[in-house]
């Protein structure tokens, strides 16, 4: 069996769920098992919708024999027709020798004004200047902006004329669904309850719904709104690795993902020199990847045009005003925790300065809190059935002209405080989610309320941050009234978690910093309850920390990193650990437990820069890979706690003493490094698994040094 064959899932290991059975029963021919994409992709760098287009042609079934035959067919098509850049010369040779050959490639067309002809460029094949007939451009105008994946028949005809391009386009077919039955889609939707339908959509995106909470699923569904709602402006900022840009690059042939640094006025809107429309004139969704970055250079003219377009759905070309329907999506990474941003600036802190502007931010309809979205892990991908993404992309496109924004008004009324712009934003999110979840427009009162609250929260997150930037703007009371005039307020999750920092700087809200002597929840930003009888007592001075050397015996218990190191690390903004042995699982776990202690001992709005200087595992490539995986996982987890973790790998001879140093003047010499605990039983019922003080120690010594002060021995 080949390596590729071994990747094909064993049907016996993938029993079909009741939902998968229903999906195949009600949507025959337009669903596919989602793990098949990985099975056929190999090293072909193509979007998911291209592969699923082919799988939808040959493997859209729940019959295992049909699936296996379809996989073989798709693999054969990719092997024979997909153009790898490294094999472009071989493909060109094949076209020449055969006279005609079919290829799968990304095609971009430009107009050659001097010759008055359209010319195609093939991204992977590496050829350009191929003549394209005007009727092809009329039928597929997106070829002119950004390029489209196509199946093309290429021909070769040599000429002695050096100006003659030997490549001839015999036929071209963009890879996207040509038609679908919307009535059949709506009829089949009636066969699913809401939970089943949400899970079907999650599987269509490619995720296992069992790995997501209800709220987590809604975050993924909001990413689909730009495809179903015209002129929808969405922003998502959060940590790396949460799949922010995946949907906009892989999910639909109607979306275009571009780097935020590559945006220009001619590319996005219109080129005044030749009158050619930009991306917003041809694509349903234009998404800006890597949009965050305070120091990124921005074009003020672009920002101004974008603000006008996002507000009015139009832009100017000289004296002429043009309209467009493209939704705008902005995704970027954050480098700080939520409480840090709330304490020191706002949740738009990472945006380039030109976009950190209330007038621009007020055009955004919804803010997805990326810090709530789970970092994508292997077990989160689905093995179940979902829509062929090209099919659901066409369904969503077909509903862009419909408006469901008023369907809540029979049961609920928005707060009169909410401005017209806020109301429009809530309406568009509500309309989009209704079309995605309840395409017939029928939902229960509870279902409508769930969507309405989510829509209000996303806009409130935008508006609350604008109020922090521009304190002259009027406060808004976000919520809604029931039929009986009962009031339902809406708050963001971070407002509940970090009330002190969230409301800081808001007019009419008095906030006081927490008493540093009170015990705080390390992740909440608020103080824990204290004994009122002690409220008037003067604070006792902290005892002086011990300086000198201590020894601990083999088998001793009652010691933890909190007691051994915690007091010396508290208050430090920079910590450096030198330990050559952070390579095995238990050693990495020790490091993570120390990081957890550092996070508990600091203000949740502060950050600590932690650097580890260690040595690469010397036991072979596999062990090195495992070590790096541990350290990467620690980096991701530490960032959530406000600890910015970095690693420097050095030669073994470069490390002489294992130590911890801080910017507060402490240097702690560690005899054994962090590896001070004896091996534990791997039982979940053993308290030592969770609590360090119940673990037995290895024998070790530790020395505490304070710069400029003497030592004692104890």
C-alpha cells in the first residue's frame, strides 16, 4: 500500500452518525466526507473549494465503494492535470508533444491595450500572453481581478514569428458550481432541528462540532455572514492560530483574501488611469489578512475612500460615483492579553494608526473576539459529512439580495438609545445569521432572541471601544425590550470578566484600582471578597525575602514553585531561565507550572517577558521535534495568561550554571534547574499530579542572590 493510500480513512473506524445519515438522505449528491480532502490533497497547493469541487463530482456519496472509486478518480485527475510549479516544464513539454493537454491552474487575465486583446497568465504553469476571447471575459469577469482557478484545455502551435505566443487556450471552465436548486435546499432544511443544522454547517466548514461550545460555533458562523450579507463589515482580532483567515481563502470562490500591506486604491476600488474596477466590483467578500500592526504604513487616501465605501456602499471615480456590494473583512493578530489592552488602551490597540480612528471603526458592524476562539488543533477537524463548500457558497450567494433584518420586531424592540448606525449594524448581523440558520425566515422566539443578543454584543464591542477613544461620543445603553416591555441588557463577555478595566476612562463610570493587598483571581481582573473586619487595619509590610543558600533532601515533601520561587519573581517584568534540560515531557510540564505561578502572582493586565535559554535535545531528530512541540504549546498557552514566552537554543558548552534572573535584581542559582520533583504515578486520583507540595523532591540546593547585598547560609 502506498503512503497516500494509507491516509485514506478506514470506513470501519468511522461509523456513520445519525446526523451523517440524515445529511446524506436529505442532501444527496451535494455533501462529502470532510476528511477526504486531506486524503486526496497530497502536495497540491490548491484551495479546499477546488478539491471539494472535484470530490463533489465523483465522491459525493455515503457508499464506501463509490467514495473509494471517486477518491481514485480525483487523485488521477490531480496527478495528470494539476500543475505543480516544480513540474511546469514537464507539463509544457506534454502540451507540446501531445498538441493538446488539460491543466488545472490559477488563471489571471489582463487587457493589453496596445494590441487590443485579453491575455492570460497561468500562475503555476508560468506562461503569459495567452490570448483569451472577449466572450470568455464577459462570462467570467473575475478573471480580470485576482485570478480564478480553472480547468483549461491548452494547445501548442509553434511559429517562426518571435512575437507569436505558441500557447493557445482551447477551452476554459472556472471551478465553481454552475447551478443549484434553492427550493430543494429550503425543503431539506426543514428536516433538521436547529442543533443538527448548526452541526451540519460546522462540519461543512470542516470542524467537528463536538469540540466547540454553542458560543464557539456562533463565532464560526459569523465568519460566514459576509458571504450571505451585502456590504457587511466584519473585524476579528485575536491570537495566532485560530483560523481567522481560513474561511476567506479556502471556503468560497466568491471571496478574495489579500494581505493588508498589499492594498492600494486602484487594486481595491478603481484605477482612474484606465477606468478598470478593483476587487470590490467583482468579489462578494474582500478580506484583509494580517491587518493588525501599529507601525504599518497606510495610505490616507485609501482610508478615506474605504470609510466612505463602508458607510455608503459607493466610491468615486473622478466625477462619477460607483456602487458595489462587496463585504469587507479585517483579520489580524493581537500581541497582548485582553486585560492588558483594556488597561492600557482598547481592543483595537493593534490596528495601524490610520485605522485607529472612531470614524473608521464606527463603520464596523461586528467584532469577533478572537481571544475566545480556540486555537485550532488536529482533533478539531471533522470526519463527518458536510456540504461541498462550492454548493453552500452558491447558496449563500443566492441569498445576498434578501433582507431578514426586521424579523425580530414582532417579539422585540431595540433600545431607543441605539443610534441609526448601531441599529444598522445589529440588523445586518441579525439578518445574516437568520439567513444562515433559518433560511426560510421562520424561527421560535427563543431562537430569534439568541441571534439578536449575539448581534447586539458584537456591535457593542465595537461601540464601547470607540467610546474609550473618543470620550465626546454619547454613551449607549445596549439591549432590547420584550413584548411586555421588560428590559434585557446585553454585555460583552470581557465586560463581565474585567469590569474594572473595561469601564476605565468611560464618562459617568467611577473606577478605582484594586487594593494590591487583596487577593485577586489571576484571570478575572477583579478583587476577591475580603473580611470587612480587616478593612480598616493598616497594611502590614511584606517580610524581607531570604538571601543565601538552602539545601533540600531527597524524598522531602511540602515544597512548590510558589513557595520556592514565587515571592522572588513577583513584580518582575522580565525573567530569564537558564536550564539545559527542558526537553522531556515532565520537564516541559514543570516549566508550564512555573509559568502558571508567575501568572497567578501578577496583575492580569500586566505582561511578563519570560525567556528560556536551553539546549536542543541530543537524542535524535524525533526527540528534537517533540521538544520543539512542547515549547511551542507552552508559548501558546503562556500568551493567554499574559506571559510572553521566548526560547533561545544554545550549545551545551554555553551553559555553566542553571539559574533564574529578574529585572528586579534577583538571581537564583538552581542546582537541578526546574527538574526538582521525583517521578509521579500517572493516576488522576493522586494529589501529587495536581499539587506540587505533595510530590517527593530530588535532592538539590538553591541560592538566592540580590545584587549589591551580602549572603547568608541556612
